[in-house]
């Protein structure tokens, strides 16, 4: 199954709506930073592909960040078969990223304030991968519409992950919210362990043939927030995920 032109066009048509919504969700205080809730699911997905691929692994990091960048840089520098393309539209943030990690011959940091250029570069690099190599895309950029733009290209990767994914069906951008999350936000941003029956239900069949919505057991926000692990190429249900997480499947 391929991500069709019609579906891709429909996603991109939502970009302007996502712009209006992009600043409504600001979860975390400086003292309770939950930006890394995706980390275990990203790590397990990477390990799965590295074990599966006979040749190189091409990684697309859309939106640089603390936990994802640490994981990708550690993987890059410990494995000669990994190539990393990092995309960032916040030049101030990417300057800090460059200072944190030394240059590497298999790492490209692509700084462009116009995220609409990202899909072309991603598609070009995906077209260069050999049939027996693997590719992974991780989408966690700002603003929200930049994630939609990247998804249009990365839906053809072997595995793609989207952080804070519940935002999109909740706002009618992609996916479908069947039943909403029952939890409520807290002014203190402290939450007890998540319970599956309170997490609602969403369907991501419009963007992926195979998907899992992954929640941390101990949340940083009342939604988790969840990370979508998805593919139009392989069965992501075969990826071993952390035992202490909550996994919602089709």
C-alpha cells in the first residue's frame, strides 16, 4: 500500500488550518519537561530496523530535540551503516544543536525556515535508498503544519513516528477520533499512571496500513502524549515495545 496522491493532497490542504491551531497546545513547564515521552518507542523502532536491514539505515529527524537527537546521534556514531538527515526551521535552536554534537560525515543538518521545502529533500533521499536498506522518519517539529508537510513524504518510509499524534485527529487534520481522551489537564502538570480505558480511541487508517498508538505509563501530560508508530510497508505489530507502556492498536 502506498500513500496515494489524493490522500497526500488532502493532508496538505489542512496546512492553513493547522497554522491557526499550532499555538493552542503548550503543555510543559520548565521544571516538568515531557518532551521525551517518545524516547522508548523511538529506540525500540530503531533497534527493530537495524536488526532487519541488511545494508544501511537512513534516518530522517524532522524537528531536532533533546531525547530524539541524543538517540539518533548515539546510533549514528556507534554504527557505520546509519545516515542521519536532521531538519530544523528554528535557526537559533539548530545552532545549539550544532554546538552539542560535533560534525559527522554521515550527518546532514538541514536548516530552512520554510518547512515546505522539506518533503522534496526527503523524497530525494528516500529515492536513493536501495531495496534492501531501511528508512525511518521521526516527526516532532513546530509548528503543527510542518509535521503534516513532512508526513506527506515520510509515509513511504519503512517506519514513521509522530509525537503528540492525538492532536491531529482531535482537530480533524488526519486520522479520526472515535472516542476522546477522558483525562483532564492539571495546573500542576503532575499526573498519575495512565489507564487504558480513559485514553479514548483513534483510527489512523487514512495515513498508515499498520500502526500502534503508544503511551507512556507515567505521563508528562494528561494525554500522555502518545507517539504513533506506523508503516505502509511492514507490520509494526512485530516491533517489541516496552512492557511498561500502553499500546492502542486498530
